[in-house]
C-alpha cells in the first residue's frame, strides 16, 4: 500500500485564508484491518483535539475498504500547525503498512461536512469531485439533526435547569449537543439523506 505519510496531491476547493476549513480525506484499508483502522483514527483525533482551533472530526465508510474522514479547524493557521506537527507526521508513519491514501480535499464552510466522494470518483482528483449540495439542502439536513437534539435536551434538562440563568442553560445545552451532532447525528443524517443531497 502507499505510505500514509506520503499522500497523493491534494484537491483544493475554494480555500480562503481565514475562517474555518474542513479537510476531507479518503483512505483505503483492507476489510480485515477494520479494528486497527478504528484505533488509528481514534488516536489521531485524540491528538488533534489538543491543538488550538480544532473544531471536530468524524468518518464514514463506503463499501468495505474506503474510509472518508473529515476534520475541521477554525483557521488556516491552526490547520497548518496541526498538519505540519511532528505528532501528526509520526501518527501518519505509524500506519504506513495499514492505510493507502487516495485523496485529500480542503473546503470552507459547512459544505465540507457534505463532501463524501462517490465510490466511482474515489480515484479521480479533479473534475470527478462532486459539487457540494445546494445550501438549502445542507440547511435542511442540519435542521433535521438539530431539532430532535434541541428538543430532547430541553426535556432532559428542564427538571434541573429551571432556576439556571439563560446563559448557563445555553452553555450546558451546546456543550452536550455539539459533540453529539458532530460525531454521531450529523454524519448519520448525512449518510441517510446521501442520495437526496447528491441528486441534481
């Protein structure tokens, strides 16, 4: 397999110098190495969390071998600090015999979370990259994840938060909702509505 530390040339899509950036990476792993891959991804996320500006990460699979990974930083400066760090380079080298790097794409805006490449486009590096869904579709999917999360937290916290100041209630709610939506619900809803998001 291709070394994880020497990836193919990235695909850059409308990356600005400021504002949040999402990195979408496709890697190929043998089906029998699934547990090793999960442990490796978890280790990389744990390291990235310690770097300033880290906003979240996640992954989805298509087929038995392709893993589509996302991580997000609040600025180009903080993203560069993570990507050039000795910790990340050692982490990539540790999977040299496990991972085959297929492609990397940089995106700005929330559309980065909807950038899972189609299986047929995994080997392509330019025109084959699917466009991000229309923003109204992105907003709809985000709302589908946000509404039940907000409703559930309102009912769950209401017995305890009646006397809390508004700022404290919002703080607790967002602290619980953000990782839940980032790591679990939003990736799930994105996969669930994948065909609709990509439909022209």
